[in-house]
């Protein structure tokens, strides 16, 4: 994702650049954790899993309409991270059923990271784009409409598959994102 945004010249501010640097590090750490879980639970091989990840194409075509400028990208990220935070939280019983407390603790860290990513994106929006906050609701509505037809294509955003990504989760995530933008937590 970060490379695509750089190639499209969509990272315009130092704040967004700092956000994406930290975000990319965390996402790589999350990938490492998921690979480890697949190794342990499904007898996957790290080498094979990493080869499959490397071979996967990254098609940004399905989300190109949401890659207009830094503002729209940050709104998309704030929403997406809120959605994944809530989706992972809904999947706690699955991870708990794996029978290893390490999975439970790891998932709590991932949930916390996703929440922080959402708030960090909100902080970029509020510090750089106060004059455009009135556009956020429309962008979020468009993202929710698009979620019905999007297919995941290796972009690290809007990868909503599975029953946990219900209309209710998307609507609740929209509301939380709007609320956070209205009253950000700037640290």
C-alpha cells in the first residue's frame, strides 16, 4: 500500500508520511503473527506462505476511486482500521478456542494497533484537512457501498470477507470514525 501511495504521489504531508512509516512496520508485524498462527494451526510453512504473499498480485483497480488525494486516503485508512479493529474483536472466541493464551494476547495487541492506526489517521485528517471534514460522511458512505462489490486484491485495505464484516459492523465503524473525527484524540 505504502509503495502504491508513493508511486501515485498521494502522500503530501510529513504527518501522513510519518503515519505510513509506522503503519507499514505494524502491518508487517501483524503479517508475521498471522504466518506464525497458520504455521502452528494449519501446518503451513513460513517459506511457502511468504512465497505465496510475494507472488500475490496487488491490484489497486478496485479501490482506485478512493485514491484521489491524501485526504481521501486518510479517511479510507481511518475507517478501514476501525473496521478491522472491530472485526478482530468479534473474532476473539475463535482465537481463544485455539487453546493457546499467546494467541489471545497477540490478538489484543493487534486490536490495539488497529485502533491506534485509526486514531492516527484521524489526527492527520484533523491537523491537515479541517476544511474538508464535511466531506468525510460522503466518503465513508461510498466506502460502505463499495464494500459490497469489492474483492480483496492485496491492497491491505477494504479486505472485508467473512460474516464478521456485517452491515452493522460497517455502520458502527462509520459512526465511530465520524465521532473520532469530530473529537480527535491528539497525542
